[in-house]
C-alpha cells in the first residue's frame, strides 16, 4: 500500500547548483525504488528561523511523493549522511 508523503529539505546556502541538483536527484532515485515523485517545488533561498551550523539562510526544496512505507526510512538515512543537507523533515500527507 502506498501513502502520500511530503519532504522538505534545506541545503547549505553556499552549495553550487549542481550539488543541489545531485541531492534532488538522489531523493528522486530513492523514491523511484518503490514509488513516484508527484511534484517538486524549489522555494529557493530563505532565511532560517535560527542559525543551523552557523548558517542563517538555506536553500529550501519541497518534494511530494507517493511511496511504500520503507521509502521514507531510506530517504531519512540518505539525507542524514549527506553533508550538504542541514535539515530535513518527512511527513505523511
């Protein structure tokens, strides 16, 4: 059974465009193992509510996807080990 999920992740503000694309492509790759990405919305640079790792702003990306229950766990694991992602959150929509 597949559920709808929302993922928001924040990339370090000093990363290049190719690095941000690589993070997004990795997310799409993990989701495609057992699901599909329904929409991607790049919010761009936003000011953070509080400093994270000495950064005061970050590049926000919202990804909506439909997948099996094991996909969010794998996404969480991948985003935790990626040094370019400073924060992420996955919720069941």
